[in-house]
C-alpha cells in the first residue's frame, strides 16, 4: 500500500477546506473520484510509481467532514471550488488528470471551463451526457446490495468482492454502509434527478488531448456514450474494453493501466 499524505487547501472565501490524499513521486496527476467516494485502489497505487497522485475528496465525503457539502450549492460552484483547490496546490509543471464516472464529469467540466488547466485528460466512463434512447441507471436510488451488479460485468470478481464485502465488525459495517449512502448523496446533489447539466454544450472547449475508456458491458452508463464523448471532444481517442462493466480500472485493471500509461507518456 502506497504511503498516503494529506493536504488541505482553503477555498471558496475560506468557507471550505478541500482535502487531498497524495501518494507517489514524479509529475503531478490529479485523480477525481466517482460518486461513492475516494478509495486508493490498486490502479492508483500503480500510477503512484510514476506520478504524484493528488486526489481531492469531494466536499462532505471525507472522514469527519460530512457537513462540508453544505458550503457548495450547485454544479457551477463545485467547478469553481475544484479549480480554486487545484490552483491552491501550486503544482509545478504540466498537470494531467484522470476522472472516473462522477469524477470524469468533473474532470471534463474543469477542462472545459479552463482549457489550459490540464495537459492531458483521461475519462473513465464519465457521466454528464444524456440520450433518451440510452438512459443512465439511477445509481443513487439503487440499494447497496444491488450495486455490484450495476457496476461490474462480473459481480463475483475479486475487485467487486474487495469493494463490497463489509467489515466483519457489525458497527464498522453499519458505518461503511452509512458512509457510502452519504457519499452518494453528496455527489448526487449535483446531478439529481438526471446526470446531465449542460456539459454537451461545453465539451467543445476541451483542448487537452483526451483518452476515453469504457467497459462494453457497462450497466450503469451504456457504452454508446463513449462515442458521444469522443465526437464532442476534438481529437479524442476512444477505447472500449470487452467483458467489462462500469469500473474498467478495477475489472480490467491491466488493460486500463496499459492504455493510461501509454497515453500519458505521449
């Protein structure tokens, strides 16, 4: 397990302290986590061998920080909060970014708002677009016990078991479930009731070379959205992985890592 450091950056007129988990060494890589919260998984551990992985915790999802979500009212506020926080780190040199699902939407919004913010961008099955012929599943209202089937092609795979097997201690298990539900609420605040808030109108502003990775069997967000993102982000590259659900960096970890490493290496 990579050694995790922590850092806080005051933003939003000092009304909010954004927390970052940091691991590794090398050029900075900003990772924006999915709706369920930040988990330093094997994918991030592998990346930390070559990059300094810098992962902000979405307001309200960090331990002991649940009330922070009330400082942010809407998606536009949230984009500015993230931009202020990243700028406040004072990172040297070009910054690359990776976002998964909800974090992918945030990475795309940031890259559209400030086209010079990221040198390269990786989107792993991002939300943010909507097609009536390909509706996105309502993950916020999905019971926790049904999430493995929604997120993984094979809900019995080792990655799914590691993610959803509750702690043996009953009190810890209850706390873990409560934390998951709260994290889904803190992120869902900005995409409810439909995870489409106008990103389609803004994606043309993204200038960073972009890699879009999707699982072909994604039950949460149909893989048709991969081509939708690809068509709207000029010069982007789309990769669809077979036998894979919504979390390619876990279910098809080796393939996803190879794609990301090759892309970030230029």
